[in-house]
C-alpha cells in the first residue's frame, strides 16, 4: 500500500509540474506576456465638479471661510473632513450622500439625503427623504 501511495503522489506531482508549465530542455524560459485589457476597471475621480450628472466633493478642498458651488447635479457625494467655516453650495439634486465630517452644506432641494458622516449641517428646501445614520448632524428645511 505504501508503494501505491508513493506512486500516486509522484504521479500527482509530475502532472502538477506539467500543467504548471515548468520548462525543460527545448522550451523557451521566457514567460508569455499577458494581454493588457483595453480599458481599466478603475476610473479617475474628478473632484468638485459635476460630470455626467455626478459629483464628488472633497470637503477638505474648501478653504476656511471659503465656499464651493456645484449647481444642479443628480447625485452628489461629499467626502472627507471639512475645513471649519467652509461651505458647500449645491443646486437641485436627486441624491445627496454626506460621508464627510463637519461639513456645512446648503442645497436648493433634494429628493433624498443620506448622511453616514458625523457633525454635518445640511440646509435644504422641499421635503426630501432623510436617512441620518451619523451622529451630531443637523438637517434643516429652509
């Protein structure tokens, strides 16, 4: 039985080496280059402007006592730690997601506001659906 197990193991190792493409005499030792994909899955993020009806606002890009204005944009995400005293102004949005910390955001109107971030102040008009998942947030209708 020991010879049978040893023979089976040797056969398995030999097949593994062959299927792994081990090189031997007469074989090219250079690996075949892999084809490069025609497009990459990662896309470059453009901050602080609406592109294709989506915007990602990097809250730390707004200076103290400064403001950034985006205007109307279907989906807006605010990310990062906000600079104290800065303001982000938005037009009409369908979805606002505030993942920021300490951001002050004023928007014309929204259909839905989701806030997983903390210590944010959001002022809006209309009657959006609000999902406040963070702590210390203030959401006020103007």
